[in-house]
């Protein structure tokens, strides 16, 4: 039934698309779905590289059977134990009971905890090799990218890195699996969002892994979500390097605001207009009540400037702005330029509370605007000028408060 795709000679893609799941990890929207990637290396010995989410196990097992063509698999390499990749291990072992699991010491503990699997496990250490015949796998530990048990493997013949969740992206693989044969437009934003939400907190471990792997002559990356990276591999690694250094990709400004009756929105529009008038073209404006936090986070990783706006709500910051601030803080995003604004009816609180945020994050504070009740011409102009000052700081690295 399945016309399996060879990534290279005798290495097959056996991943499965999930177009049904509404939210990844039950909270991140999946407008374009997601793929669970797995690969089969056919040699003197056969290795299956990870499994898939149990929700798509039937299709996965059928693809495995097609790749094996009557042979038995010798090894299951488990790079990462998160259930969207390890969820089918039990059922795979039922079908191929003699298969040996190859994994890290921490994964060995998780195999027992998740599935009570303790037998026929080969624990590998840093730099250890596994011969499959003409191909050889070398294993490298990548702890906290983004779980503690994560490892990657390098296949020496075709110079392929099996990278676990690193370099992954949301979105299904639509008909093709290698980047050179498909249109990649939708993947870049979804890759950024995937990094921001899944990996973004672990900047130092990502940098450590990049340094460790930089000596390898990698020509292709087989990740566990999204396309196989070949033609765009250098770009993908460069993006991870920038994000894990918290370096913005380009000059730009994210304006995220909450509004109940429209006044805070007027200030947001004024900030955006001021920024554009000063020559900044990349300006994105988000109503946090309409756009999921994950999409806003992705652009905060992308751009240099952040302006947050909130009405005072029960004497505090509006809940969805507070949620966004907490998400930024949890990821430790550094090196941003900041401004804020707020509105209130009888008690000014939100602007003051948000104004303390850049000090906590060690960001450059450009200024703030606080508005009482309806937006006056004076306050509109203050917000407009805040936009100008933000743009000047972003474009010219000017960060004074004049």
C-alpha cells in the first residue's frame, strides 16, 4: 500500500502526519497540523529511529512493515522519550519482540517508568558507536534539548544527523519530506513558534549542543517534526544559533495589547503609526485576547522591540498580558528594547506594574504612556512619540529616554 520515500539509499521515512490534533501538548494551536517523524535504516542490521504518537500507530506499523519487506528489525534507537515519539514503543515491541532498544541512561529509566520495559536495552554513552554494516551510528548526548534524556546520532556514510526534537517544526509534511522538494513558506514561522514554545527556555543547552555538533561533517538533518533539512540545513542551524543567543533576526517591533472598551487599542495604533513614521517597516500588532500567546512569542524571538499595553484590571495587569509576560520571563528572553502603555478609569496600576518588567528582564526601557479614561489628543501624541522613539532605538541602537 505504501510507496515509501527514501531519504537516501536504504534509509526510509516512515513518519505519520497528524491533521486531527487541535493543540500540541494540549495548549499550542496547530493550524497546519504536525508530523511525527520516524526513519528506518536498512543495512546488514536494521535500525528504526524512534516511533510516533500512539494516535497514529496503525499507519506507522504498516509503514514499518513495508520498509522491512519481511525482515525483522534489530534495533530501535530511542533519541527522546516524550510520548509523541515514544508512545508506540510497546506496540512496536509486541510486533517485533526481539528488537533491542538503544538509548541513553536517562531514557532507560524513563522506559521503565512509562512502560515498565527493562529487558533487552542497550545503554549507550557519549561517543559510543553502533555498526549496522556499511553504516555506523555515533551517539551524542544533548541533555535539556529539551528533555534531560535527549541524545542525537550521526550516521557516517551519508553524514546524517538524527536530531531528536532539535530543528523541528509544527506543520504536516504535505506529500514530500525533504526540504528541497517542497515549498517551505509555512515552515519558517512555525519552526520559530516551535522553538519559542518548546525549546526556547533551554538556550544554554542548545548552545552546548551546537558547539558539540559543529565538528561533525553533517549534510542532512532528520528531525522528529517537519521536513528533513538538506538544502536549507545551514539556514536552520543558523536560526537555532540566533534564537539560543536571544539575538533578533531583524529589526522590528511587536506591539501586544489588551483592551476592554477600545482605549488601550487606540494607544496601540498610535505607537504603531509612530514607529512606521520613523522608518520601521516590520511592525506587528497583536490583540492578546484574539491571538494565542505562542504566535506572539514567536515574533518576540524574531524582532528586537517589544511594547506591551494593558488596561488596569481589578487593580492589576490584564490577565492575557500577564500571561504573555510570564511566558517571556519563563523563557528568559534577553536583549530586547521595551516600551509600554496603559489605560484606566479610576486607579492607575497596569502601566506602573508593566514598567517594572524590563528591569526584571534586563531589557532597555524606552518609555511609557499612561492614559485616564478616553484617549485625549495629548495622550495619543505621547503614544505616537513612543513609537518613534522605539523605532529610533531599534534602528539606531539608541536607548536613551529623552
